C-alpha cells in the first residue's frame, strides 16, 4: 500500500495531463504538483483522471467480472486455469493477473479523488462547477470503496481507509470490520449527493459524470449490504420519488440498445465508444462475452457463459430470458444477417449472454457501433453498472425484510409487468431473489455477492452446474462461508505494506 500510494500520487498527475476519455479534456503538457491545481482546466483534467481506469481491461473490461463469474449463473467459457481457480475458491488464484490489480486500481481512483477534495476548493473558478467536481470526487471514492469493501471486507476486517488527510507515505492497516468501511462510504456518498446536480440538469457533454440520484442509488445499496433496511428503503425512495427515473416500458430488450444509453432507466454506466481516437474506450465486456471467434466474423472472446440453472430459473413467458440468453437454434441478427445460434467448438456451455449484442446486429457495424479491433471489443452501448430496475429491487428487498411478504409487491410488479409477466401478491424474499437474479443476470450487480450476503452460497455451490442438454459442465464446489465470504487480498499489497495489511483468514 505504501509503495502503491506513492506511485499513485505521481501517476495521477500524468493522467491529468493526458486523459481525453469520457470528459473530452484537452491535454496541455505535463503538470507537476507545483504548477497544477491552479485553474478551472486543472480541475477538469483531474476530474477526467478519475475515469481513466474505467477503460482498463482488468477494471470494467473483465478483471472484476472473474469474481462475478463464481456465481451459479455462468461458467468460464474457455480453458483458463486461473479463472477456474477463482471459480472453485482455490487459494492458488492469489497473485494472478486477472484480479491482482483490482485493489490497486481502486485505490488509484481514491487517491485522485482525494487530491480533488484537497485542492479544488482553493482554485478560483465558477463555484457551481467547483461544487460539481468535488461531488464527483466524493462519488467516485465512495463507489470504488464499496467495491473494495464488498469483495474483501467482512466482520473480521475491512479494507484500509485512505482519507483526504491521510499521509500516503505510511502503510495503512485494514479497518477493523466492513461496517467501518460502510459507514465511511456512506459519509462520502452523502457529501456527493449534497454537491451533485440531478442528471436532468446536466449538459449532454457532461453525461457520464456523477449526479445526485446515482449517489442516492449507491447509498441504498450500501445500506442494503449493511442490512440497515430502513435506510436502504429511504434512499431507494429518494431515487424513486425524484422524478428522474423510470423503467423503459417498450420491452426489456430495449434497455440494452445504445439509443437508450441515457434513458430514464440509466443511473450509472461505463461510458463506451467503438472508436474513440481510433481505439475505442469503455468496457470491452460485450466483446468478452461474445462467442469465441464469433463464427469467423469478429474476434469474440467467449467468456462468462450462462448455465442451465440460470435459464431454467425464469418463469414461463418471461421476456427477459430470451433477451438475456441465446441457446442452440435461437435466431438473432449479427452483422446485418440473421443467424441461428451455435456455440464455438471449444466452449464449455451451449449458451451465450445476449444482453450486450445489439451493436453487433447492424450491417457493417464497424466502426460506428463496434470497435475495429476485436482485441478491444468496445461498442457504442454503455455497459450498465446500476439501473433503475435495481433500485426498485433494493427497495423491495428492504421492504420485505422490514415488513414481511407482500411489502415489496409494488416495486416487484413494475419489473414483472415489464417482463411480460402477471402481477402477484404476497411476494416473499424468495420471489425477490428470483426477480433480482432474472433481471440483473450477466450484469455488474454481482449475483455471487448476493448469494454470499443472503447466506445461500454454500448450499448453491454444493450443486453442479449444467449445460443446455443437462450434462454437467461444472462440478459441485466447496464454499466455506467462514473463508470464502471474501476474496483474498492481493499478495503484492501485503508485501508492499511490509505486512501491515493482513490476509483474510483461510486464504
């Protein structure tokens, strides 16, 4: 941590001079700590620097998704021993390339956010813009702290808290428990909400920056993980009652069309392009989930393939199933022609996630919709991290936990009706769990983390996973809730801290 934080301080300045990603900032030479933090342009460059890592393959491209891949919804699509070890909760995954950077990249964003919080208040600039940039910093710090805390922290130990006033030259021990982290994250997101505008008040050029209801939405999710259901419901209601958001009601599949990137269902996404500066940026997850080699037409990667368990979990008539999953023989459009789905010969499953395929449907989609470089399969579809539907699910889950069966019916029926299903009454926590699974399958909402926090992971993972024809494609796994409720701290972080940061017990 000590070495990494020192590195981040210098790396952040370099990023501020060169980041031309989501926020379209013009670079103006190489800054130093002495000549930076003087002007509005410096503040905007610093804000852009917080988003630079959103484009990294191991951030929202696929790295963090190996943890989500542990769930029963999907299997590793190709032979990847390290990925198999992650899915099987084997300690031998520790120190591997896919997930080793998850920790340091998020602390890099925290460092950049802290620098904004410390320095931007002293810049002579428009006060409303200053307030928005500071709010963006609080939001980004809170968001990535939440991702760190949820993956690595439990009642035995949290993750290190690096505040704006923290001396980054000293190793920082872990928080005493994850609730200490959650309380700090809540304080950050509350400050973010106080400073940020509503999305509807933002100019299109600023879309992709943090906004008020995004802060409220993540507050509701943090409180849900904290099992503070009253506050989870409170902040979900603030989003619901804001008038800023609604479900797309033209059909579930329309949620995943690039034309709806900024619809009322949008709350927080990875902003993506197929050809930003010729290379594209954003999340390459659409290319990663596309069938390996994509029938010789495009360089799909063929990872994270659905299971029969996920497919069979949908009720008859649920439109989300066909919008989410392709199975053998299903018809779909690809590069302007109708195809019948077949898997790659080496794929471990006969299914593929369909949610992110709309950009590939057009005739000649390159480069308007799809990245020319299949090794960087970004598209013009923003990959969602938080949708309005998830806020409804959070409210329903909190309400059921507070008041029992039926308390979440209003929110759950909105989701069910959009899916083409009939309304139900008296829905229980088991109904909530199925609706959450079916609505958010293949997304960053993290089915694995849901199973862990519900206490369902051990029993779920004790069962094998199956393919379309019923054959076993992943054997039963041993999940020890006293160990595997968190992931292993990357070994290099322990080493860099000279042992101040301790490993999670059992790993």
